C-alpha cells in the first residue's frame, strides 16, 4: 500500500514549468500587443509580412513559393486587435501556410515543411559558430557549409581557392554571435536573425517545385527571376526591417 501511495503522490505532483527563453518571451509580448487601428498596403505576400515585422518589431522567418497567389496585392485594415491576429489573418488568406514560433522567431512556412526531406532547411549541421562576425560573412560561410552537405563535391586542388560574393542581403553589415551544434539550417538562420536584430530571413521557392540533381528543392533569388544554378544552391536573403520587397520584373 505504501508503494502505491508513493506512486500516487508522485503522479499528483505538478510538473515543472517549461522555462521559455528570453527571446521567446519578448516575441510573445510583441505578438500580444493591442492595436487600435492598423492599415497594411503591400504589393505581395512577402512585402506585407516584412512590413508587419518591421512595424511591430517581430523577428520573422519566411519560407514561401513565388506564384500568382502570393503575388497578389494586399490592402487591409484592422481595428481593436492584437499583432498576432493581424499576422494570423494574413496567413489565412494564403492556404497552405502556417505559423510556428521557435527560438524567439515567428516562422511562416508551408504546411509540412518541417518534415520535407527535400527541404535543405531541414539539413543538420554538426557545428556552426560566429563571434562578432558580419552577418553577410557568417551567412556566406553557412551557405558554403550547407553546399558541402547537399552537394558533395571533390576537394579543390591545393591553393585553388574559391570565388565568392557576399551578396546575401542588404542587411549584411550587422555583427552576429552564434554557437550551434547539431542544428538544422533553419535553426541557425533563426539564431543569426536574433543576433543581428531588425532583420527577416527569407527563402523563396519557384512554383515548379524543381529539385536539384541531389534531390533538394531549388531556391530562387528574392529580388530577381534569375535561375540559380545547382552549384550555387541553396540561397536565402536577410531583409532589414523597412526594406520593401517588390516583385522582380
């Protein structure tokens, strides 16, 4: 009887509360902020989301497909609502997308993206660190790291080097410090966003859902319609708050 009583006591004890990170608490406070009136005018899905992110200081990640639906103009107003409700109503206007909160970042992505084996963002990286490094440099290093995982290539001859560009977004001149071990690419990009502050990371996919030769979804440039070759995959961009994302011509 004593053993049964002990088990009952243990079962009735309240479970310890899960401690939210400081970044998650800040995000939740901003999402719960009450708004008397807000009007949004945007040329497309991403421009609308990045504008809301900037207006209410929401760390955000966007994984979207560029198509006719997401290129629709947005003209909408809200009264007596919360920031979270504004974003939720925007997402509901685009079937197939959902909201996830993680690592202090509001993530907008396609339903099922977290389990998509063809999505490079789910690729795990053994180790990635940056200490007071420019965001553009850290992002480029991460790109090279991911390339080696999703597109294995033979090592270059000694002294050959590798040409590169730091064109990973107009928000690259911010120092970042991160320390990740056995993390997904998505988690690392979230960490870079939190460390850089005042920026949103965006991955853009084409409508045809094409795969690279090694079986990963091809990403495209947010600011142009130029086709990105397999050897330059993957691509993403950091958009500073206040920069309008226009449809490429």
